[in-house]
C-alpha cells in the first residue's frame, strides 16, 4: 500500500526565522502552470499586483482589483507545494482604514488559502499592520520604491539618494518591524541604505533593486524568463530569453496549418494506421 507524503509548506514563521541565515528565494507567480514549476525552488511565491502590467498589459499596477488578486491567488495556491504563498493587496483595498484592511485581507486569505498578504507603506501603515497581525493576518510590508504610489513619488526612480530620504526609509523599516510584519520588501533603494536597514531590523528584508546584503531577493518571473520587454529595470537579470523560442514555435505552427502539414494522421481520430 502506497502512502502519500504531503509536502510541508514553508510558513511565515519559518521565513521570519531565516533572518541572517540562508537567503530567502522569492519569485512572483500568477498562474497555475508557472506556480508548479517555481514552487520547488522558492521559499515564497508572491502573487504580485505586477500582474496588472505583465499579464493584463496595464501601464501601472493601479488598475488591479481585489477580485483579480483573489483569482490568481487561488490558482497559485492550488497548483503549488512547499513554497509559502503571499498575495499582494491592490491599491485602494487597505489604505482607507484598519477595518477596511482587515475585511479585505481576511477575504483574500480565506478565499485563496494563502499564508499572508503584502501591502505597501512604512510608518503610515504601521498601525494598520499591527491591527492585522494582532488579528491573525501575517503581513509582508513593502518600502522604498512603492509602485502603488508611483504618481505621488514622481515616477519610477531610485529611493534614498538624499540624506533625508534615506533616513525616512530606515524609519519606515523600523516602524514596520515594530508593528509585527514578518518580512519586508525593499524596492528600488540605493545599496548603502538597503544594506544599513537590513542590519538594523529584526525581520528579513527581501531586496529588489536594493542590496545583496538583504536577507532574500525577489524578481518578477516574466523578467527572469525574458517574457516581458516593455522595459527592463536596471536590477533585472534575465536567466532565460523565451520570447524567440515562443515566436519560432508559433511561426512553425502557423506555417504547418497553412500548408496542411498539421494535423497529421497521428493527430486525428478514426484514421487507420
């Protein structure tokens, strides 16, 4: 009799315990097939609101809805094992009040089965983070460059170059640490600032365009695989370039359909061998 061995998922508690230890591997995932491929290699799969740009073709993440995040979150949770799944809270779903944040975060967690949520903000969100954590919702924070505040920030630019800006980011890191977040994404932040705050706070820092001294790293999977080329941020490293392979495969398919080489007898029903 065979016994099915259930793979134990990484928990948010496990992630927090990784501070200063082995780096945390994080990638975004939005679909079931990709989640299956990534999960064995990742500690965290982040269902990022970046899906608005890489999946839906939006110019920013601001048009992403709660229903979008829930649907993609369900797909990733269903189709993955081992990795801890965290779902981004979209713009407007948590900023209004602590109560609004709790209602929407609780909905995301109950409907997707994810292990935690991510929301953008530092000191201004610390009270909300504490409110959520006290009520059983694990929170990953996000400081530095905050895509949901891109218009207020004057565009996508590196954060922390000025002394006052650098100190504000470090203060944000301390505030969300004290509020009880289990980790924090540090995005688009100059290396010395990201390095310093990683050493100062007690929770893991997950860098993206930050520092190798962060406790982990995250990239958008479509950037890693070369599938998204509208623009390429400085911090992206492409580990594969799948676009030409896909284009070539589709071109071959189209040519075979036009020449009637596909489908062949082996692809049809009722054809005698």
